[in-house]
């Protein structure tokens, strides 16, 4: 590769990318891997101008000195003022949610690459915002200040919390940082989705607190739910609470006691009686099936089993086992709502697993809906990594 020139015409450090990197960008992706990037003494997290091997400009990107994803494109053009661009993108992200989000005061405001703001996630829970920074560039102090002041000005939250993933900071070689409030003092609120109320504590819980990506699937599941229902991997009761008004009995299962404690508080908040069981879902389903328990509605929403391509086979076996047991425990005419949030398990793989589980269970499963993540978690067509959630609703007969 030719030596990169140190500074571009826009005054930014410049990087050059190989033919393979160029072809990724031409395909519409926004990431270029380290092996395709030549960057000489570019500071961590810098805004860089990107060129091909011959020096032809390809746009502007955020650079990471440590991640395998060295380049995340932010524009096809030269960028003079990063602050102005970030403000504009956040405004566009907010405007998009105003169009597509309904019946809730909790939703994802900014979804990283899918909002052309790679490395930034912002969730809203009523009057609180929760922010996650995933890259060196988004961690830079001036960038943080721009993001926080724009969010303050556009959404007027009571408080903004930052949720830190220590593993991500390690990978990005960023100094450790504690989760906590970065604006305001309020850390607890109550939010609602589809008329169901939830407690939210900005300083506790998994992800940014709730699984907002399932919001539209909760409403869909509620439409079909009836009879006795089992919500497996229920966390703080997202599905269970939505099923309760339509079912004679709802049981939620999770291995996390703290999650179930919040689930119980959520049930009380909505005046619902739900049975919560702490346990390992695999063991519990096995025991319940052996005991001949039957249900009319079952939801399966396990954590991502395939964290990487390498674990795909094991993950598929896990999905198969769960779905097989659930299918066997459904009464004729029962409803199965089954999810996978593993990016590495494609919809095609997932449907194949379900088909094989149905045939082993000697059941017919009619697909009522094939769904994905809620629209506040948009999928960028040319960045397949932005799409990860699959939710299949089916009607099961013998
Ligand atoms: N359905 C939930 C989200 C589920 S996230 C919602 O809509 O809010 C996955 C959940 O699985 C987590 O709450 C985690 O505690 C739980 N979990 C992980 N492994 C488990 C296991 N082996 N058995 C039971 N629960 C498990």
C-alpha cells in the first residue's frame, strides 16, 4: 500500500483503505476492518478522512485505534464540523421516532449505526434518558458534551444516566468508568408501553433497563394470548404483563432473582396477579413436561445464545431444545411466541430449527406472524448487524 498522507484537505488525519475495504463501502456497509486500513499515527477516536489506495476520497469516518472495526463511516462527504453533524443526526433520530413510535413513553432514541451515529445508543424511559457509548470517538469529551446538550435541549429529560459496559471499554482501550447519572438527580421513574406500566431504575438492570426492542411484539403476543400462559425468560415481566389481561393464569420464569423482584413490583403496579418462578428454564421445562403440564400460550425469549459465529451450532441446539419442549406442552390450538436475539442466527436458521422442533414434537405449527425488533430499533439494510431480533408467532395443532 502507498504511504498514507498524514492530513487530508479537510485538515483531518487521513487513512487509506484496501480494495477489499473499498468494496465493503461500495456495498453500502459502514465498517472497515483493521486489516483493510492503513493509518499512520492517527489519534484514537479521531474523525478521519478516508481514501482508497490511490488517494481518491471516500468520505469521513470515526476511527478506533484498538477495535477490529477500525473505521465506522459517518459521511460519504467531507465533514467540517462534527458537532453540527451529530446534532443534526440526533435531531433526525428524534424526528423518526416521532413518526413511528406510539403508545409508549419508552423507546430507543438513537440506535448507533442504524441512526448513522455509530457507537451511540440512547434510550428514553419517560422522563429519564439512558446513554451508552461504545467507541473511542463517541467517548471523546467534546462529543459527549455535544450529545448530552443536544439531548437535553430536544427532550428535556429530568436526568441522563450513562450505562457502562466494562468489556466494551476494555476492547476500545478506554479508561474504566462507572455507570451513573451524568445530568440531574432522578434515577427512578415509571414508564408505560401499550398501556402497561413498568418501574425503571437507571442504575440497575440489564441492557439499558428494559427490552424496548420487544415492545411491538408484546402487543402482538397479547392479541393472540389466551388460557394458561407461560413466559419463559421473563426478566421484569415484559411479555407476562402484556398477556395477563387476556389469560386465565400467567406464570413467568427467569433465573435472575433481582429481575423477578422488579417483575413482582410491576405486577403490583398494574394490579395483576402473576406467578413468578426462579429457575433454570431448561431444567424447569424438562420437569414441567415430565409432569405433564400443559399451556395454551407459551413465550420463549432467551438471551442471545450465539455470541459469535463459533457458537452457532450450540446455540441452534439450545433453541431446538427449548422450542421442542414448548411445542409438546402446548394444548391443541395453542400459541407459541418464540424469539431469538442472536444476530448470528439468521431468520432462515431460526425457522429451520422451529420446523425441526415441530416435526420431532409431532405438531403442526402455522405461522401467524414473523416479526422483528420494534421500529425504534431500525435495521439499516446494508448493515445487517443492525438487525438481530426474530419473533415468530405460531398456532400449534396436533
Ligand atoms: N422477555 C424479557 C427479556 C428476556 S432477556 C422481556 O421482554 O423483558 C433474557 C432473560 O433470560 C434474562 O432476564 C435472564 O436473566 C434470563 N436467563 C438467562 N439464562 C437463563 C436460564 N438458563 N434460565 C432462565 N432464565 C435465564
